[in-house]
C-alpha cells in the first residue's frame, strides 16, 4: 500500500505500491469522492513504474466537467455502463463530439482540450491515463472507504482544486463550455 493513501478516512486502499502481481475484488482500490462522482484507482504509476494508471469513474447524470487539457497526459474513455457525451478539440483546432454508450471507447491525446458530460444515471467509465494522473481525483477530492456515490456531493475549495490542477498538469478553461445548453 502506498504511504500517501494510508491516511484516516480511507483505510481500505489496497494497491501494493510496487510492480508485483495482485488482484482486486469488485469495488476494491483507492477510492475518492469528487463532486457527485466515485473514482476508484485500480492501478497506479507505482505498480507500472510510472507508465500508466487505470481507474473507474462512476457518476449520475449531470453537468459537464470543466473543459481542460493535460500537456503530457493521454486519456481514454471505455464505457462500462451508461452514456457520456465526450467533446475533444484536436491539435489542429478541429472539434470532435460523440455520445458514447456501453462498450464504446474514446481517446484523448495529450494536449487536446476536452470535456465530458454523463448522460445517464449509473454511468461507469474505465479510464487509462499516463502514469500519475490517476491520483488527481484524490488530490482534488476526498479519499473514501465508501462504495457509493457521495451524498451530499463533495465540493472542493477553489484552493484545493487549484493545487491539484497545478500538481497534475490540468489546464482548466472555465471560459470554454461546449457541452452546456
């Protein structure tokens, strides 16, 4: 177990913190609440020698997350259940938008502006990202032992989300809201 995830309020984190074989049962992993979502890290940079992280994102139907880009983080969306509308602006400025459903996949290359909006309750997305980014959710949210969505939602302070954005290379564009309306 990695030392940074042994803090109180999150006792059930179970990742080994080094590249060794391991298994997780359903619901196990490093869990965090952020707004109305539950994020569970299944594999971190610590287990992959910095190469990639794997997480699930569970959320109800809601508003789009703020548009953002990561200069050095590639990100995927694999829909385990539900629906999410994903919007991406590529390096040439071309805009791509797609409603993803169960079994669908989307890819966001590093540096591309993007956002998504969950379009159905009980949506669950598996994400794979460049190593390290998977820990953004706990840094900007709050660690939890809960297997449920947060009630009430966990709303971080502007300072907390700002620190996490700087640490994990998120460039938020609050002025760009392509999925609103």
